[in-house]
C-alpha cells in the first residue's frame, strides 16, 4: 500500500510542496475543531513558504472536509482490496 501511495504521490504532484501526513481524530472528538487546528498548523507553514499542500484521504466525507479548506481532488485510485484513495492539493493561501 505504501509503495502505491508513494507512486501516486509522485504522479499527482509537481514541484516543491508540503505533504500532510495521515492524522485522525477519535470519533468521539470529531466535530470539536481538533482536526481543523491540526491541519491549520500545516497550512500556516506551507503558506509562509509559499508552497501548496498535498495529502491523501480515504473517504468521501473527508474529501468534503478538505474541500472546505481549499483542497481539490487531483486523482483517485484504489489500493489493497479496493480501498479508495483521493489525492488532494491545496494551493498556497488556499
């Protein structure tokens, strides 16, 4: 799975960028703002450097979460036994 994620990462991005690695919020703490605080930390760093952000997510609700924060889907593919993956990019200042 990791090899496929890395291969697709290279295919779906170009030039310098920051990659936001996987993080999650416990279900009981979702919708508390914790995820927003975590991702905004990465956004501030990327914006200060003038770089886009790239990430992968695995569910459509997560796609909507990231779209509200300026990301767009740049590619879709599957890994393993058909797990959907959405590669997403946010421009600087997104």
